[in-house]
C-alpha cells in the first residue's frame, strides 16, 4: 500500500510541473492610448474589438496573445483611419508587453510594442521605465541635480532602479536643455516596474505622462496602475487566452481628463513651458 501511495504522490507532483510552467509563461498584454484628442475604435479584419477608446486609457488585450492579427486599423470617431490598415500585427505569446498607440517624432500616429521588464530587483529597490512616445525632441530625465537618462528618442525606452518610496520633483527636458515638464509625485513600490509614457506633442501643448505599474511578484499575470492623486495602487488580475476568438468589449479605462482610477491615471503637467519641435523617425509594429 505504501508503494502505491508513493507512486500516486509522484504522479500527482509531476503533473503539476507543466501547469506551473504554463502560469509563468502566460502573457500580460496592455494597449495604451497615447494619441491626444482622438477617441478611437480598434478593429481587426473589419471587426471592432475596442470601441470608444479614449486618450490616456489602458486596455487589457491578453486574449490576443500569440495571434497574428490581420488588417488592423485605428479609426477616430469621425471615421478617419489614424493607423493602418496594418496587414499583419504579431502579438507576443508570452511575457509582459505594452502596445502603444502614439505619435512618432513627425507627429504621425503609429503602434509600437514594448517589452516590460519583470525581472526581480534587490530588496528596497523598484524599477522605473521611461518610454518616449511623444512628438517631441529627444529628452533627458532630471532627478534632483542628476540626469540619469539622457538623449532618449521617440520610440525608445530606458530603465532605472530607484529606492522604494515616492519619486518627487522629477522633470523632463529636451536633451541638454532646461526642464519643460514635471512628472509630479509617483509612488514606487517593491516588486514593480513603474512605466512612465511621455505622450502627446510639444508642438501643440498636449504633452502629458501616462503611468502603468506592472507587478512582477506574479510574473506576466498581474498588472497594476497608480493614482498619483492619492499615491495608492490597485491591482487587477487578468485571465489570458490564446484562442482565436475576438472579444466584443474591452475595459478602456478613463480619459486623460477623467478622475476614475479603474485602469489608468495620468500625471498631468502643471504650468508647462513647452519647447522644441517635431523630429524625424517613425516606428511601426
């Protein structure tokens, strides 16, 4: 009897191994709307999959993991196609990724995919990722008297590891120039990657920051967002799927000017002294 029970225990333990691996390989995918002034619909091969997506919102698109989406378009509420049609958009199958609808350096709407680093950090240390997705010059990040990030161009991202706690008074500036915008206070939590997207345009005074907080305590499964007005965080678990079914509705979050904290909070810039002009470069997924 002991041998039988031991054999059953070994079989049961072995059967759990693939399930654990599968959980770690799940995809956590987010669509970020960084095109100012345009409420949009996102369609795949003629079928609208995200309706009424407002600027500054986040949408969980993990159900598309591993798919090759065809004929992808982003259309504003006047029926104008802003992005696409993209013949084929390959969606990552595993890991944490954000696909950002934003302006390139020339002010043209594009989609760009960014991988979100969920590797563990040391105790007491949080990760911060700055992503330049605005129609603006290459930028520096200013923290105190230092510029830990310099010459970050449109379509690029760069990481920092900073102490857990409030990041206050950080600013951005055109490379080598004076600051033009302040991030406000951003709460940095342990076991998270706080992603700061610069979106909009300096040319038309629409430059703002969108904050996404990815919790990597459970790798590639849980995404959180931060509310800068309360310095608090909330988490939302996501169930991923690699089926070919297209969802008919997606949580599109709150607008840039909204007060809701369900999926997105934007750090608005107070008293912008905007400078710079549009630059050349274009990236598409």
